[in-house]
């Protein structure tokens, strides 16, 4: 099974992503900083315009740190997203040592039953070897969005491949994204990765001034499906 996720900024982006064969939408309110959380009313609008999975980003400021006062606001935001029809959320917070902030994450995750994505905060951890094990123990985690580096997949590909080959469980949850290029997909699939996230690549000219293009999404859908099918044949 594979997942193709497309970053959307509004309902028209989401509808076009679905028309192109995307499995899931990551919804942002804006691109400011590392991305900002959308308003719940936008989540509701996107939910009413699409049928595929929808996960809004939970972040109110630059960076991957938060504090007690903001955590309460974030908890309210998550509840509002779920009420508006989100299937899960995208979030990720680090502590003062640039490791996964387990205390904050557990508080935000609560005792719900919804799945979630740990976003590219993982790429900013100083010690990846220390960061992954506690992350994998968090409840209901089913995706980790990562470029393998703080820059792009182009720079982090070797690390992504090494981790996926070394740890099948990491490969299972890994969603490669952040400057992902078509030529990266065969290498990642061969290493066991089956989930991919595209943002600029889903837009004409790679520009966020353009809306998501369903034909570009379809090209990626076909690329992922064909590459996985070829890999299965190779292994048979």
C-alpha cells in the first residue's frame, strides 16, 4: 500500500489534488515560517469539498518549540479540526535539546483515536539515532514526514535510504518529502519507503503562486504506483 500526500492551501488545491489521485491532503493556513495552522473554518470548507484524507498542520509560530500556555491553545485547535472533519493532524515539537518533546507530544495526543503525522521537526533533531526510538513509541503515529536533512531530500537522501534499510519499522512510517524529486522515488521504494509528500512539485513551475495541478499530481500518482509495482515484480 502506498500514500501520496499533497500540500494544499485552500479548497481548490485540495479538489485538484483529489482529482489527480492523491490519497491525502496536508492543509496549511499559510507558508509563513515552517508553515502555519489553518483556521478551523478552512478545514471545514476543505472537508466539504473533498473525500480523501485530510490532516491540518498544528503550528502557531516559527520553529518546533512550544510551551505550556500555547499547548492549551493547540489542544483546542486539534479538537476544532477533528470536529470540522479532519481525519488526523500533522504536528511535531522538540525540546530544548532538539530532541522529540515527548511530554508535549503526549499531552497533545491525549487519549484520542485519530492518526497523526510527525512533521519535519525530525530533520532538525541534532541526534537522529536518539530521536527516532522515542518517536516510534508515541501512540497512533502512522507517518513521519522527513527529507532526511534540514534542507531537501536531495541533501538527505543517503540518510533516508540508510535508515529505511536498517529499520523496516522506520521505513513503514517514513513519508519522504521536502523538495522530493521524481528521480528519488525508485531509490526510496527499493529501500522500503511507500509514502511520499509533494508540495511545489504539484504546482506549475514549482511555484506556490499557482494552484495545485491535477495533471501533475496524476504524474506523481502514476510514478509511485508504477515504481512500486516494478519493485514487487523484481522481488518476486
